């Protein structure tokens, strides 16, 4: 009886650990899990949100620190350089991925700004 109870407990623990959703958020400075964050410098957050956003914001870096949630854990970033529209899909950040969007890489001399950030499914 004791052996079967132990076996049942081990099987239940295995099942629970296999089906429990894992948090995918990485250790992102000043950006809580479940948010996307825009930075002026690597540690200076100028905008963070758990939801969609639209407006006009210049930034240097943007990180999707959302939690793993298939079907809605990516963000679509619409941004401009002058009057040219660009669109980038960004996967959620997780330890080891180091995924982020750097406007400095895209527009080395500045002049870029974000129009919207929208949560979405796979890219």
C-alpha cells in the first residue's frame, strides 16, 4: 500500500511538472516579467507595458520580457525612420536568448521612432 502511494505521488509530481507552464521571462534590467520595455540606455526604461501601445516614442532598445504563452507571446513593433514604415516581430526574451530590438543597429545615426507595439502569436 505504501509503495503504491509513493508511486502515485511520484507519477503525479511528474505529470504536474511536465504540464505546468514555464515562465520564459529572462532577467531583464528594470523590466518586470510579462512586460515589453523600451530603453533610452541599457538600464533606463522610458516605457513599459503589459498591453498594446501606440503613439510616438523614440528609444534605443526594446525587449519583450513577456511570459511564454503560445499564440500571444510575441510583439509586433511598428517603427519609422523619417517617413519610411518598418515592422519587426520580436520573440519573448528568455535566459540565453538575448533577443532584443536595437534601434541603434537599425538607424545608427538616430532618427527612428516607434509607432506601436502589439502582442501577437508566432512570427
